[in-house]
C-alpha cells in the first residue's frame, strides 16, 4: 500500500520555486503509432510557462488518488534479466535521461504496447530528492537522510500539435516507500482505474 504522506512529500516540491527536476525528455507519437518527434532538455532551460505546464503533468502521477488511481506493484522475477524493462529504467535513471539511445529504446517499448486512435506524448522526468531526516514526531531535523533519485513517466493524449493533455497513465520509478526508494516496486498511475490503461502499463513494465 502507498502511504499518502509519502506522495504529498514529493508533490509539495513540484512548484516553480521548489522543484529539483533537472531534465525532461519525451516523444510525440502520431496516430499510426510512429514517432513524429522527440526532445531532451535540461528542465532549467524551459520558460516559466513551460515549467508550469510540465510540472502539472509530472505532479499528476504522485498526486493521484492513492491506492485507487496510483497503486504499488511488485516487479516480477523476470524483471532482473539483461534486457528487462527494470534494467532499462535503472540505466535511464542513472544517466539522468542523457542517453538518447536508452530513451529511444523505452519509447519503442511503449509504442509496442500502447495504442490510441489519435496521437499521444510520452514524457519522462528525472529528479533527485535530498530526503531530510525527521524526528519521531515527524518534525524536520534538516540534515539529509538519503538521496531519492527517481523517474516520473506520463503518457498523455495530444490535444493539438505537440500539446499534451492530462496524463492517462504513467508511473513513478522506483516506488517511494517509507520515505525511501524501493527498486523492487513501481507506482503505476491510471486516470481511470477501470480502463485498459492500467493493464497496458503493467505489460510495458513487465508486472
């Protein structure tokens, strides 16, 4: 089960003045399922309006209704293989989205499993959260406890040319459990828990 307070701790930082996202990458997929364009840029180079728009997309995933729209899932035993999606995500995490070949491989995995009648966008965000220590009464002590390096992925329908709408599905990797990274789990988001999106995302992630 996901602790709502853990997710709120992450989302409280997702503002123009407090966020620590260092990079954003993405792909625009047309109605035929082919990549139309890609981008990969330092988050700090975006304009204030672009940052605001992208922060809203990223925040949708951890801020979703906990244990309803956003659920914790355990990676299967097959996830540790040389060519597994988990290994790919760990590599993307470690390079901070800076390896375009890894990003293209990830987009290919999404496109092999995700189908829409219209175009869609795949956005990936990279962040490092210096987790502050807290006392037993949850008061912040100030010192850093550990670093949580993570990815947020959002799959959004396109409302216009390169204009993503609200995410339909996505994930937070690794899961943020008990205020720490948990590489054995991933938090998967689906705007409508009854839709097929959740099954598609589970298939993409090898759950």
